[in-house]
């Protein structure tokens, strides 16, 4: 079964450019909701990596997920807030993914994984997962489409599937 890496920053610094959800309570509740969403979809291995030194789930939450057959690992470190403020949340996300690749025991046990930003949902996950299996894909990314339909073509890194080697 697939592994999902969920990246969070539960208590981000105040001056992050383009950060829209700034309330730590809101960030925590929405990230926790996403974890339970993914578990309900049948994801059996979830790594939650936080860049602000926090853990998202309580022991009760972990117990409930374990009873659902979900293996949970929470890892965290304290990012350099000055660098994040200077370089932005994309930089912070890259540093957090690198931290997870280097420090997660569950990630060490797989060749490929899904990555999802903490508050992001994928309603057609099963279709995507079946496509990956059918076609033997090692990496799959989606194009970012902005609400104002700007002509820029960016990769949307809120959700993707990749190999550790490519990542």
C-alpha cells in the first residue's frame, strides 16, 4: 500500500510571504482533518512531518488511527524562521521534504510515496492510485491552475507522487 507524506507547519512565523492561513489553531484543525480524510480513504502508512517543531496528533488520535489499520509516524524539526521569511514557503517545503527523506523510518522503507501539503485533499485519489499502478508510474505531478487563470504553467507541489530517487 502507498505511503503518504503530509507536510505541515503548525505554527509558522508571521512574516511568510503569501501565507494565507496564519492562525495556528485553524492550521492544526485543518491538517488533522486531512489526516483523518486520508485514513478514511484507506492510506495505511502516513508520515506527518512538521517544520515548526510540533506534533499534530495526540495519543488518542494515533490510537484511533492504529485501530483503523493506519501506521503513523510523526517527525518534526524547528526550521530557521529567518530563512523561511527571506526565501518563502516553497523553500521551507523543500527543506521539510529533505528532512523527511533523511529522518523518517517509514519513508526509508519505500521507493515511492505520495506527498501532500497538510491541508490538501484529493477526492479522486483512488483513480490516480489505480493509474499509477496500471501504468507503472514512478513520478506524477499536476499543473497548477490559478483562480484568475494566469497564463503561467507551474507544477502544483501541494500533491504529487514521486520516487525517493527523483525527489
